[in-house]
């Protein structure tokens, strides 16, 4: 989890703490098999996105998830959609090797 947080921070993403549920940004937390990365927009941004013609929080979430996923994949992490679709699951090293028969992905 520390490595994922460090990479995201160094790339310029704002990381919100798990304890501050109202803060916007990326939340990184432990999950079964790896690390869960979720994005929360500020209330102001959510309101702005809903006022725009054709804008939606879901499309912005998809854009943020694509950026985060692309960055982590480029750095050698294995990333998938989390169960329920609320974020991204970054697989732990041991989960990656067991899925690939010992090869890194």
C-alpha cells in the first residue's frame, strides 16, 4: 500500500486520508488480495459536473480511473476493476505471481 500511495503522490494525485470521508481525492486502502484505490470528488466539483450539459460524475470517475490505472500499469502493477465497480484493485505481488504461475505481469 505504501508503494502505491507513493507512486500516486509523486505523479501529482491528491491523496485523501481514510479517516476524512468528506475530503476529495484518491483513497488508498488495504483490500483482500491487494490495494483498493477509490476517487471522491468535492461537492463543488460534483455540482459543477451535474450542471454541465452531458456532464456526469460517472464519466469523470472513469477518466480519473483510466489515468490512475494507466500509470500503475506502466509501472508494472496489475490493476483490475474492484468488485462492485467502485474503484481499482491493485493486486499484491503474491496475488500477481499466483495468477500468472510465477511470472510478473
